C-alpha cells in the first residue's frame, strides 16, 4: 500500500532530558542529614516543587523541611525528576518499566534576601502566563485538557499559591554539577553540561501531561492513534495510546503483531515516533498539527480503500 510520508526523527538524549525538566514541577530532593555535630552520611529525601528559570532549577521548599537545615552544614544534594506519566500509560508501564527520569547532582544554595522576591516574581509571572493560556484556549484544546484525569494537575494550579506572599516556603537554587538521563529500561546516559541547553519558558510542555492523558481518555482520539500507525507505518495495531509529546512531535505506544499474525497471533507493545514538519510553538499549535496529520492520514486510508 502507499503509506503517507511522515518524517520520524528520534529525539536526542539531551532533548528528552530537556522535555522532562520542562514538563514537570515536582522532584525528589536528597540532602545529607545534619545535626549539631555536623554532616552525617545518612540521606534525607522529600518531594519538592521546582521551576526552571534562565536555565537554572529553583526549588520551592517548605520552611519546616529538613533540607533548609541540612544545606547549612553541607550544600551537596541530588535532584530526581520523573517524566510526568499518568493514567492509562502509567498502568501499562507498571510494574515492568519505570518512567524515564533526569537525575542531577550539585549544590543546593540559599538565595540572598534581596534576590528572593525577584526570583519569586519572575516564577509567578511565568505561571500566570500559563494560567492565562489555559483560560483562553480554543474549544478543541480545552476539550482535551478537561478530559484529563484528576491526577494530571497542571503546575499553574499547584505553584501559584506557593509563590504568593503569604506562602511559608523557601526558594533555593540548585547549581547543577552533573546530569544523567535514565530511560525506560533503566539505562543511564550522561549529559554533557557544556552543550546542554536548559529548557526555556514555553506554553506547550507545562500542559503535556494533561494533553497526553486527555487524548488517552477519549476512545475516538485513541482510534485516531491506531489509524496513524496504519497510515504512516503500515502497521495494524489493536490499540494505541499517546506516550509523550514535545515541540517536534509525539510518541505513540501501540499494541502490534509480533511475528506472523496468521501463524502466531501474538501482540506486544511497540513505540512509534511521529515528527512534525515544523516545531509546535504552544498547545494550540501542537493540536493544530495533530489534526493536520490526522486529515492527511485519513486521506491515505481512503485512497487505499478506494474511497479517496
């Protein structure tokens, strides 16, 4: 059959790392436990919130969290950020695979008192832009976002209250010393910091978890993913889910035949990458390009069936 042409370009490890950092807002912070005798070898871990500002992670840590005491004695720390996988995809991956994550080591630093309100205001302005973009989204984008499950809470909801003047949180700077990307299979990939471009503020990745889950919650949207596999890869899938999205395209996890379907009707989950002709600027742009791919794919299917 004549398969529709779609350029499938795998993302580099650096791109995957950047996407995870841009999409998330929760992380696990590890610091060395301290007492009145100084640092000990025990590690204290808790979940904190974070944002990337001008290439630097800033941690939003409760005032009563032990990290604030620990870093007075020993500034060393590590930060782990998991890919924000929710809903159907999370249930498919458990327990065989762990979501990809970014693991960083470095120093956890206090900000000068004069700099705290400047950073807090900058982070707040970023969040307000995201909140405004969501409130002004088109009907199509709003429908997808509202379809997402309750576990897909956007960071604009969670962080706006934390960055208010009444909030009892400290803002700490995480000075990155090393960075590693860990994939689905648990393999580690070192990131060269000299060439690594940190994520910038944008209006797509903060919505990625809700867009992915919103698509996966809808039967007709998942059927469109099955059609994508057929139209663009000539693969007949029994089912498919959106795995991840980014500015350059998206990844689909599809249940496809393993070997000869007639003699050995076994199926397994396989990942397919779909790349846009040009980068999507924001959530509106991404959904528009997704619809364009769907229309092109439908024309291919109609042509093959003789109805085009």
